[in-house]
């Protein structure tokens, strides 16, 4: 079954602001405001940590969630092959900077897709950001060792970490986050097989794992599909 990748190139309403959390070109956050807003959604995009995939493909998601009442901060971060600590430093710095950039008094939910799901789970487990209400990981690369063994995206894990094993970056080997964790994963996902999320759930049974039927890798971030409703339902649960 082929994956529908149309959301990656679809145009969408631009963010209301572009906020900066550092001096590098990638130290930027797309921010959508919302009328009568709910708590903030902080989004970390995927793309197997590769430089060619940036936050632009997350704009349909950001605009759609803002239209539904959630303000959205979509994080950009450096993606340098073989330098994973550059990426994680950016995620940590961006989360630390949030209270000075946007209103987080009502708390926020950290959402990540694919490789962004790995980064969201890593951040929640190692950083425990202030005012974090919960994590929603969408088809996350939640087990780096298993992803590496399966050679996902032509060896994306080794391209990301450089070489060897980095259990300190691997959600399945990290402690369970203090904040609640919810994982949504399509049963038809061919990019990041659902076995990775099942492995995480086995290691951390306090998490919630929802196996989404008739769903591949991209539908969870595509506002034009039914599985996107699974995301909004989970956000409503965490922000009500």
C-alpha cells in the first residue's frame, strides 16, 4: 500500500507570527493564534531528522488546529546528520524559551510526528518542561534500536546519531515521562511500523496506545483525513 504524501506539499495559511528562540536560521517557531483559545499546542515536525524536511509541511496542521481553537507553536530545529545533540539542544532551548515568547499560563500539549514524536518523547522524559500537560506522539520513532534494525528510511537512525547506539536518546530506554503520554499510530503505516509504538508501550505501560484503523503514516497530520480527528479528540481530552 502506497502512502499518501500530499500533505507534505500542500499550501496552507501562513502563521500569524514567526518567533525566534536563537540566532541560527533554524531557531524559529511558526505561531498561529486562535480565537477564544484553548491551551497551546507545541508541535515538533518529523522527516527522519533529515535536513530536507522542515516545518513547512506542518503548516496545514498548524492552521487547522488554530481554526479549531488551539494556538499552535510549530518548532523548527537544526537537522545536521551525525549531530543529534545539536537537534536535542535546539528542542530543549525552544521549550525553555516558550514562556518568554507566547502565553503558556494554561499549559501546553507537546505533539510530535514521526521523528518529531521521538523528540517529543525524549523531551518529556529528560526535560519535563514546565507547564507540560501531556504528550501526543503521532506514529513516533519510539524505539531507535528497532528502527535501526529495520533500516527505516535507508538507515535514518545511523544518519541521525552518527554511529553506534544512543540509548540516552531512545524513548523506549528512557524513564517514563512524568506527564501523560498518548500514542496514536496507524495500523497501515509503512514508513514507521506500528511495532515501534508497541515496543514503547511494552516498556512504558502507563502510556495510552491507540491503534488507528485504515491509517498510514501521514493521515494523522493531514486535516483532510478522518484520522486527524483522532488527534483533535486526544487534544480535547488533554486540554479540557
